[in-house]
């Protein structure tokens, strides 16, 4: 595609429910990153994929958070048993390979009520 | 990654040059200086990057001091659409590095009519 696509753009969920957030990177980009941004805060790194493997998961805040990538393309970030503090904008980025400029999607705004 | 320090906020008159400073006094020899910006409610956008030479593209110029301990991003003719948070980031290139971007708080640039 022309850019990084994320869906849904907005998600409202009840506390305790599971949610899945999707990222479609730019075609051919091998590196994929997930970040989150809480209201009024900076961007917080969550996880990095190279192909289908995730060599850096250091930013995942708890074991309720997981992510996978299939076919070296689409990635899904799953949050189990959502809490109110999970409310944030979740951003995905991709780059042709690691270490060069990354292109970001528009994000998924998650609200846990 | 080396830490960067930026002013919290700056104002600039429309049509004038915006000069955004960044200190990265602990930068390593193999770390590049990257600039991104984030316009309200959008994902971050890549602007420019450099190692030690000054760089220019269609968006901006990057001036890196000879000792590489600081840099300045220059928007030559700021417009209202340049109002955004500007992030200065240092990161390592090359295989074996994830290339993840570590975002600080950035500089909020307000371009005024």
C-alpha cells in the first residue's frame, strides 16, 4: 500500500475485554515497530519485528500484551483483560530494514471504559 | 541510545526560519541524528537525518556541530502547517541494531501568523 495502515482507527472497549489492533506495513518493509502514546505524553516503544520474529519485546508493559506478525507483513497487537491505563493511541511503524527512517501509521485510539 | 535535550517549546513567525536546537553531548561515533515531527492527532513524520555532515532536503536542513554534540533543525520558511512537536533522536545504524526510535518529549513549535 501507499502507507502504513492501522485498523480500527478508534476502539472503545469495556474493562476486562480483550482487543486486537491491526497494522498493515508498507509492502516490502521487513522491520515493524509498535509504539503507544498516552494522552499528552511522548511515544513509548513496545515491540520490534524483523520479518516474523520479535528480537526486541522490551517495551511490552505486562504479560497482558502480545504481538505477532505473519508472512512478514501484517502484525496484530493483542491486549488481554484491558485496563483503563491501557487507554492510549497505539502507533505502528515500518521501515525497509532496521536502522533507517521509519514510516508511521495514523494509529488506533483505544479507550477502555 | 544517547539522550537528547530540547527546549520544551518555541514560537516562530509565519514565513520566518524556525531554528530548533538539540543537545546530544553523549552521542557515540556510530550514532546518527534523526528528526521527526508529530502534527496534532497524526503519526510521527520523518524529516531528516545525518551523521556528521550538514544535510538538506525538501523539508528542512540539519546542521550538526563539528564535535557532534549538538544540532539544529532549520525550517527555512515556516508555515502554520509546521506547527507540531519536533523530536530529535539519536540512533545506531547497521545490522544487529533494532533501529528503534526512543522519543523524548520534543519541542512544541508554534508558528504564529
